């Protein structure tokens, strides 16, 4: 029994986000032209490596040199890409896991190899890495929130690992 | 040269009484001669065994083994000492079985106790599919007259009581194949026993003598000698036998080989009283475990999958192998690793060794043993000696030619193809 | 575990990378059969520096070529490979 | 130092310890001198040190799955209820039968076992049985570990190892200059040497320094040992979150840190050396600094009448400390020729070296020394020795550094570093000493205490030709015990150098290897110990299947339903029922795990024609085709189907087991070999869940689900099922008219439900992998890992006609090698039993005792008619149709007479695919 008045501080809260359509946007030619068309049409630039850009309606997260992970309404994109790139739906293969709370960075250091504790890994940053043998993509949503994009088949295993680790971060 | 005194219980007693005064050096420390009939590059188990059989079987006496460091300091001295012949492909199991039969008498042959301990080589199966693969391998062996048995779950549980036999284990144990004649041997003793035997037959074992080049009979001609850190030495025939350094040494003769050198790690725990009975391997995982006579649990896994001559392993790879081992034998959890080390393995491009001629006249190659050549030491020495003495392969090593890669007659036990880390 | 500076991602742990093969063992699509097999089946296997192909498999998935010393593990050069990409 | 008292047990007896005591301190406090038995001769051993270098006082700590054998009593802090047990003795520590071995020590000289126990291997195993029983130290637990271990990464600008004065100062400096700092100390307090030697520095300084480091964001980790120095300044730290055998507060017993540091500072100090003299291994002989530690830090005085033997000044501090604590210093044996001014009023003898000691099992009684050539004897219960200081250079050496010889200190100190690491403090400036050569009986003078290696063993190894330092180590086992020679190596080196007639540096060193001190295996395994580091890959439709309680089958890391038994059916019965349903009606199964790649862009076909060995470019939109892929060496490595979904969009499928390999292959080809292609190749294996509907009624099921005519065989259309968008591929693995339905995995449950309802309505059922095997074997379809085993060419598999005539695919060169088209290669065949049942994997022979000509790759029964059939590989098999062979499985005692037939037993003409 917790004495009255005590605050239970949960280091990290792990939440499964609802399934959402996700796309891989790949550009294979005339990348600079596509980037220009993109910025003209949408009012913001394609994000650089390790960053995201966009809004709640359309968010692009860059994990790869030629591929962007796209979340939201992609209706505007095919004409921008033209013959220089393509969109492929991939959302079914990815489970989005939200890590929130003050210690999400510490949690990512558990069986991880990427420096999620670096102050430069800030809101709007993205990185792909391996955690507990699972290839994971990270997107910092805010100081308190980081979303992880996890392969569906391994998500149960990784979430299980995270739940166990979250309970003993302070040990 | 009969400076060798025989070892026996009696000789030990004599030592106890005379204050260990009568022991002779197990081998001499000779200066290199100007020329030898045959030079073997590399004083590992294979090189020393080759020299021994050249002298013993082929009657050759004017032989030198050149070792860049100390004998047995290569992979022979750093391997997990598993001896078995349980391969699926016939050329492989025939070669290794020939060796296994020699292991059974090697201590007597060498008058040096190599502690060959046939405690059983157990390969666990974790599914019906694994068990079928194991049965297939066993069937192939049995058809070649080699022992192999399948074990049920219950038999396995009885045989190795500390294995996790629970049904909900991540890799549940459904059974195993055992080769009872397989086991372990004392790695250093193998090098030392062959060295002592070869030395007593007149072979010069020359340590701290690194081969740094070849002397050629004209540009691109036959090799007629070697340059070494101790000067030039001439030779009629030269046998490379340097395991992980095969690529480097062959490169000194302008050859490129179907071999890539990678690091393979091993580790050992603090000694404990006997807890494991056999050599535990598995069909689905990549670790192998046995207990040494000193009581340490000896652990190995897959190689670090990238080229390296560093003799230093990657901690993540090691941790991965240990995790697998603990999943199989949970009671290992509270033991402590006391040392980890590694060797430079000669990963060939079909996973099988190469023993035979090279395109350079009078230059021969024995290499490509990957992480499995210790068990072949006697057979490798025997067949290589035959090849070096006669200039032709022995029937057992004929399939293991260097040309096989270009002709396509590769011997691919796992079917994984042309690269050590193949896809 | 080395630290490899991915041309796209910066310094990362080796655990994110997978070794493919050396540059000298790339069989080009137009290689004649014999040349192709020689390339595939022989290696300099240098006990020193060699140019190796790795992939940032668990990172940006891109390929890179790095020059690494096989004894010291010093990485002296690293460059990106693959289709042209935006920064 | 007085804290509350706590209780613990040793060999079943209860004792008191003071909070903060190590077990060694507590044992000494309780007057216990005999703590363990040595490895080989079972000699009585006590406590020699106060640190991690302890070779003698090894005990088992803890119970059940938390039992930690071989725990150094000097490296475990007592907690309430600690259970310690002595080891390597029987029946008891003070009466140990094994000690009889000591009597036979002259026979058991170094390497004795190489020289005897000849005869057959079995005979050796007989002797070995006893040797093994005598060897080892503690007993391993038999239970599984109840606790967890964590792996944590950290990055920092500066990692400081060792929180002595040097390390603390370095960490403080770095923190104050704004760097990310980690400071690791193996002890449970900061600055343990300052507690031992309080005169050196004000201990309040320690607290201030620590507070300032923490305030700057620095991380201080106590009970944390830097155990390995790896590549590129990666250092592993082993952190104990609770003591050996103790129940952890938060379920985690230890944490392994992987620290990547921009810079590493080693402030690891030094380890005192013993001296060699007869019976120097006895209880009551201790290192001088250790004695001082027990006095100053723990308030325990390990002896009342003390002789001190030294070759340096430091031991005089021990004399002062002991004196202040009330002990009697009966003599200081100083090896140095003349007084140095450190004398302090003690009875000092110069040119004095201990020669031997005497005592009972658990205590010391007498010390004899050579004093300038004269033997002198003292009654004493403690001999404190100091043979100088060995800098702790392990990590520096693991990092690839070099050493240089410091003649004044007679020690190796760090020289060059290969990585970004510097050593500071005592480890680079060991105190000067006076070099001494042992003059005692070599047979009783121990160098490696734990492994019972004496000076005589070193001499013997030399005489027998084991002359390199590495041979010496391996022949005598010197430095191979749990302390890894922390105390022994220098003494042995000195002796070896003497034999070689060189100075110590000339004798060489053995290799320093991780770990610095032994590391718990469970810690190294981390979370992976439970799942072998391999998470199960779970199907998107896992819940749907699990509710039906299928028999699961592992396939790679996946688990897939193997069969859905009902009402107590066996696996075989279930599989046959399910297969029959497919042959006669309709069945459905989960095929989600198949490899799938979506390829788009104008150059899609060009890419596919490189990857696939079959022609793709002529495929019409909406159509699909069987295909296979070769490795560069020309052997088939996977097969699947390729579908043209749109003008510039294709779907390529392949095997489950080959999916990751294929993903790497496609990426290599696309990114490395063909960067110019205008194409996007995306791995959609997990995006799509797949459901196969197969059987004569499959078409009507599909019609009902789609509300329109389903596509004809090898055609594809998009559709909507269960409210979700799906892609329908009309392809068959079973040999029946069949459809694969691919849906976004997140919405696949609804699609599955709709399918299942319709299949059930039309009298069908679910089928698993086992039934699928039956069906595909009967049809003669191939499986990767079975018929396609990485050693077969397309010709061997009768696929040669499908090869792309235009060439250009990967593997064409390899395939042109002569051995790949040699006569008598193993070729794909079918087998039917004449008598007996064919065992999967069985060897194919012509007569008993004959050499195998091939083997059975897969075995099954004809689904409807019954009868044992199989696929196999057989030398020259294409030309052997009709021959009779034996399929033998000696390991399973199963033999069948078989006839070679064509490798398809069902609808060879493909009639059943036609609408
Ligand atoms: C960690 C590990 C575990 C293993 N486990 C097993 C196992 O359980 N079972 C098994 O059967 N096999 C195992 N192996 C493989 C086995 O150790 C080797 O295949 C076998 O020992 C090779 O013997 P060798 O005599 O050919 O090579 P080595 O023993 O390596 O001898 C080659 C010698 O050549 C010397 N040399 C190199 N270059 C030169 C030069 N230029 N001039 C002069 N000398 C030179 C080297 O110093 C070395 O001493 C393992 C290997 C390793 C590394
Ligand atoms: N007589 C003496 O030798 C003596 C005594 C006390 C102080 N000093 C002075 O203090 C200095 C020595 O101080 P120092 O700081 O160099 O040495 P130190 O012995 O005070 O500190 C070294 C610390 O490193 C820790 N350590 C060693 N290896 C470790 C590892 N792998 N992981 C984690 N911790 C590890 C030890 O537990 C110890 O606390 C010298 O300059 C000396 O003049 C000398
Ligand atoms: C089978 C086997 C058992 C070993 N057991 C021990 C051991 O108990 N203690 C030890 O310190 N080293 C042990 N070693 C490792 C050696 O100390 C050494 O690390 C290895 O031979 C490699 O040499 P290197 O470390 O000098 O490079 C063992 C090695 C092998 C091959
Ligand atoms: Zn990258």
C-alpha cells in the first residue's frame, strides 16, 4: 500500500499507437528537382538525414538516404514524384510504440547501442538502430515522447522486453 | 637423434625420487640449416603432424618446421578442442573419420598423453525439422561405417541433466544426435606431442622464425626456398600450413586464395566440479559447450563475421554465444567467465579445407580449416605428408583440391555458398 | 565492437552494420565467366588495410566502402555507395 | 569504523560481521584463518589479500539458483544472512582427504599428466574421471537463475576507471571542464586506498569531489569493474547491484555497461606482490597493504605477533598501523642492504629475506629468515609481505598498448597506447623497490597459489624445453587460475628471465585478455539468457491462431501453425484430414511469412531479370510466374513467384527462411551493383499478411468473398474482402486451384474472419504446414532447405528450361563451371515405396552396405490413395526412372524398398488449375 500523498512516478510509459497507414517514399532520380517540387507544393522541405518534417496531416521522417517514411495523407505526393520515385505502402509491417515519460532515453539505452541520451538527439530527430536484436526506428516527438517504429513480428517481444526493463531502470 | 626418454608412470616416479633431474627437453632448439628437403611453414598441430608423418611414414629426415612464434600458439592452442567426424558430406566424414580413428591411439603413438576423451559429441535438435536433419546426417555417417545415434528427449535429459528440457523453452530440446566416439582432447599436448615425436625423428623445429617471402626459380618459377626472419633457407618442397595466415603467406608467393581470415572467439569459466558430461552442440543455435579437465566450462560460438587478423573478439558476438548457451544450460548463469580469447581462422569459400598443390611448382597448401580443423590434425598431417612426399594427393584429400572452386566441385556441408558469410 | 562512421548517420556501433565482402571481390554484371569466378573465389585477404563493403543494415540500410586495417581496426577512409541521395 | 552488526554463516556456523565488512574482513574478525583448499594439492589456504587479486580465499556464496562458486571472500560485502561455504574439500575444510594429494606432490610435478595414463582412450577416461573430480573448485548451482541481468549502453567524453586519488581528481577535472564523465570503481566506496592510508589525503575531500562530479552531471558507478577494453574505446563495465548470492532489490542482480568513450583515463593503481619462500601459501601469510587495509578500514587486526618482510618503504606504514592497533611487530625483514630511514623504531633487519614459515592448518606459528647469511627464527602469527608493486595495466594492454620496464620499481608501466587511453596515478609511478631473488626451497615456494605452481615447476618446464613464456604458462598452468596471475606472473617471469639469462623484459609477457576480473555468465548473456537472444517472430494473425490451439512449428524465428487438431487427433491424423479437405473441398492457411518485395519504377523488370534466373520482362500486367534465384556461384538459393501488378510495379515472393537473405541480396544488387536503375525495391514481407485458399472449391469461396469472378490461375487482381483492400494472386502450392490473399497486416484479422466464414460455410477447414507439406510433396513442388539445399543447379532440379535464354542474371557465370553440368550429378527424383515407409532424410542405396547415391529430401503419403511417397536427390537420377533402390535410415532403424519415379505424383499435367 502506498502511503497517502505519495506520487507514483512511472519512469516510462509504453503505449501501442493505433495502426496507421505508412509509406516508403523513395526517390531514384533527379532528387534535387523532386525536392524543389516538393517544397513548392507543400511549403516545407524534404527533411535531411536524421530529421523529420511536416505536420500532423503529413509527416516525413528520414531514416535512409533515398527513402522517407511517410505518415498521413499522401494524396499530394504522386504528382510530385512523377517518374522519379514511388510510394509503397508498408504500414502493416510496422507497429508504432510510444515511449513517454522522463526516462525514455534511459530505456532506449537498455540493450541498445545508439546514444539516445545525447542532448543533440532532440525533438524532430530520427534514427534507426538495433535494440535487443530488433531493428527499430526512433522519432523524437518531444522532450518527453519518443515514438519507435518496430517490425510487427518482433513488436511483442520488444515491448515485453521494454516493460521488464522499464521497471528497473533505476536499479 | 635419440635424446628422447620415454614417458611412463615409472619415469614420473623416478622424477619424484631424483628431484625431477632426469627430464630432457621435449624438443631441441636448433639453428636453421641452409637447406632442407621439405620445409613446412607453420608449427601448429597440422604442421607438426605433417613433419612427424613425413619422418615416420615416408622416412624423410631432412625436414624443418618454421614457426613464427611459439609452436602450438596458433589456432591449435586456442581452440575449443572438439573432436568428431559427424559430417554429412562423404569426403568430409571420410577424412575426419580417418582422423578420429587416429585420435583413438594418438597418446600411445606419440608417447605423449593428448588426453583424447571420447565423452560424446551431442548435437541437440530443437524441432522435428532439426531431428530430420540430424537423422539425415547420422544416416549418411552410418552408411560410411561411422557411429551416430539419435537420442530421444528422455535420453538426452538423462545424459545431460542440466539441459533445460522444459517444453516452453525458447528452443525446446526435442532430441539429439550423438557421436559417442567424439569428444575433446588437450590442445597444447597435441602440438607438443607431435613436436616431440618429430624432433626425435630428426625434424628441426625452428621457433621465432617467420617466413617473409619465397625464393623463386626465376620470375613466376618454382619455389626453391623461403626468406625468413632468421635468414634464407632452401628447400625442395614447401608446405604452407598456417591456418588463419594462409592468405598472407600464399600472398607472398603471389597467390590469392578462396579464403578469408576471420576472428573466432572462445571463452572459459572459472573451474567448477564436473557438471557437463559431453560436448554440447546444437542444430539451431550457434554455440558449443564442454567442460575441461580443469573444470572450466569452455564456450565457443560463430566467428565474428568480418575479416580480421586481430586475435581479438567482439564482445557482442561473445555475449550472443553465451546467451544461447545459458538458454540451453541455465545452471551456467552464476559461473564466471575468467578469460576470453580468439584465433584467426581460415574461412574457406565452401567451408571445407584445402589440402594439395598450388599453381606454383613445389609449393603446397594446407588451409581453409575454418573453425573445425583441430579434429583433423592427425588426418591432415597424414594426408599432407603423403602429398608432400609423393607430390600427389592421398585418396582422402584428393577432393579437397584448390581447383575445386574454379571447376565447381565444391564441398559445401551447409549449402550456404561462396562467401564465408554467405547469403 | 568497432565504431563506424556512417556517411549518412555519423558514428554508430558496429552492431548496426553487416559486412558484405571486399571491394576486390565484387563480381560485376558484365564480367566474363572465368573472370567472375576468379573474382568471387579469390581474395587478397590482406593482413593490413583492405577496402571492404559494409551495410548499415540496422541503421539507414545504405552501403558503404571502408578502408580498414585488419590488425589494428583503424578505419582510414569511408564513403557512401549507391544511388545519389539528397543530403 | 563501527557499524551495526549483521550475521552470516560459514560452513554452517553463524558469525557476526560489521556492516561494511567484506567476507574476508568478517572471517578475520571472527578469527578464522583457514578458508579454502588449493586446486591441485588441496593445501590449506587463508586470506592473503584485501582485493580482487585474492588467489586463496575462494568460497561459495549464496544458495539455490543464486549460488556463486569461487567467490573471493575479499570481494563480497557481507549482508544479513549471507551463506558462505568452503570448497574443494571433503569431508570438511579442516579434514580434507584430498590433502593426501599433497604428499604425492613430487609425482604431480608440472605436466605430469602428459607423461602417463597411456593406453586406449577409454582407459584415459577412467583416470580422467578421478582427475576431473579432484579438479574444479566450487560446485555450480543446478537451478536456473532467479534474477535478471541488464545490458546498458552509455556514451561519454571521459571514462575514468578507478576512484583512487588519481581517478577522482581526473574525473573532477573533466567534469568541471564541462565534459560528460563516467567514473567507475570496483570497490563499494570511493578512494579505498585513502581509507587505508588516511594520512595521504583528507577523506572529506573524497565526498566533496564526488559531490562536485555529480553536480556537473557526472555519473559515478560503485561496485563497478571495468572488465574489458575493446575496439575503438569501447569499455565494458560490470556493475554489481547486489552482492553475490544476495536477492536484488529490483530483480536485477548486475548490469553490464557498454561505454563508448571519447577518452579513457585509467587510474587503476597497482597490486602488491608477494615474496617467494617455502610455504608462502600458508594461512597467516598476507600482503602488507592488505593487512593495513584490514586494520584501517575494517578495524580488524589479523595478527598479534607480526613479522613484516619487505623490499620497499611502503610496508613500514603497515608496521605503524599495526602498532597503533596494538599488535606487536617482532621483526621487519628488509631485503635492502642498509637502513633507509623509514625504520620508525621497529626491530629492523636488513639484507633479510624470509626462507620458510611453519604453522598449523589454520594459523601461522613461526617465520625463518636469512639475515645476511644467518638463519633467524621468530614466533609469529602473521607474516605481512611486500615484494613491490605491479601496476594494474590490464586495460591498457587490452586496448593494444605497450609496456616499458621501470627498473627502480622492477615493474612494467604503460608506454604507448593504441587507443585514446591514458594511464595516470600509481599505475604509472610504482614505488621503487629493491630486487630480490628467492633463496628458498623451490619445491615449496609458490608463485601461482591457486594453481599450486612452484618455483620448481618453473624450473622443470624450462628443463623440458617449455621455454617461451607462453609454453611456461601452458605447461605449468601458471596465471591461468581465477586471478589470472595478478600475483604470480612477475615472480615467474623473474625466474624465467634468470634461466634465460636475460633481464625480465627480455623474457616477454603473456597476453592480457578480458576480463580484468571474472564476469558472471548470466550478466554477459543479459536478457538473452531467457530467449537465446532470439525473439520469436510472431504472426500478424497470432491471436487468431492461438485461439484455435494449433500445434506450432518453428521456422527460423517464426512460429507457424503446423496443424489444427480437433478432438484428440494426432498430428498425422490432423494433417491428413486437412490435406484431404484441400484435395476434395477447400482449405485455408496462413502464408504471411513468405518473403515479399514490392518493386516499382521504370527499371523494375531490369532489376528482376538480374535477380531472377527466369525471364520476367514479357510478363503481362496482371499476370504472375514461377521463378527462382541463383547465387553467384550458380546454385539455386531460393524460389518464388513474380507478379506484374501494374506497368511499372511488381511483387516478388520467396521462401520464409530465405527472406532476410533475399532482402540483403536485393539491396546489394540494387544499391551496389545497379545504383543507376530507376527502381524502388521495398521489403513488404511484414506489411502483407497472407492467406491461401486452396482446393476444388477455392474458386467458389473466392467468388463469394469477392462478389465477382476470381482471377484465373497465375493472374492477380486487387479486391476488397472483409472490408479491407486486398491483393489476390491466383497461385498454387498445393496442386489445387488456389488463391493467395494479401492484406495489410494491421487489418488482416477481418479478412481472415471473412475467409474462414466462407471456407467453413463451404465445408472446408484450416490447414497447417504439415498438410501443406503433404500436398506440395505429392504435387512435386520444391521447398527451400529441402530439395533446394544450396547444392543444386537449376538443371539438377529440372528447372533448366526456364533459365532466361538472354542470360544476364546473377549466377550465370557460376553455372557455367564444368562440375555444375558434370554427368552423374544429384538430380531431383520422385520415389514411391514398394514396401515399407520412406523416412525423410534416408539414404538411397542400391544394396545394403553400399555407398549412398542420394537421399530423401521429403517424405509423405499420397493424400487420397495412401502410400508412402517421397522426393529425393539421386546421382544421375533423371535416367534412373523405374529403378529399385533402398531408402535406409540406420539411425531410425527404418528401411523401405523404393522405386524411382518422376517427381510429381499428382496431376502432372496441371489439369486442376484450369477453370
Ligand atoms: C576459437 C577457436 C575454436 C576452435 N574450435 C575448434 C574445435 O572445437 N574443433 C576443431 O576441430 N577445430 C576448432 N578450431 C579450428 C582449429 O583450431 C584449427 O583448424 C586448427 O587448429 C588449425 O591447425 P593448424 O596447425 O593448421 O594451424 P595453427 O595452429 O594456427 O598453426 C599455424 C601456425 O603457423 C604459424 N605461422 C603463421 N604465419 C607464419 C609465417 N609467416 N611463418 C612461420 N609461421 C607462421 C602460426 O604462428 C601458427 O603457429 C577452432 C579455432 C578457433 C580459433
Ligand atoms: N604506497 C602507495 O602505493 C600509495 C598508497 C596510497 C596512495 N598513494 C598515492 O596515490 C596514488 C595512487 O593512487 P591511484 O589513484 O593511482 O591508485 P589507487 O590504488 O588509489 O586507486 C586505484 C583504484 O582503481 C580501482 N580499480 C582498479 N582496477 C579497476 C577496474 N578495472 N575497474 C574499476 N576499478 C578499478 C581500485 O579498486 C582502486 O580503488 C599514487 O600516486 C601514490 O603516490 C600511494
Ligand atoms: C580448451 C582451452 C581451455 C582453456 N582454459 C583456460 C583456463 O582455465 N584459464 C585460462 O586462464 N586460460 C585458459 N585458456 C586460454 C589460454 O589462457 C589462452 O587465452 C589461449 O590459449 C589463447 O592464447 P592467448 O590468450 O595467449 O592469445 C584455455 C584455452 C583453451 C583452448
Ligand atoms: Zn547509416
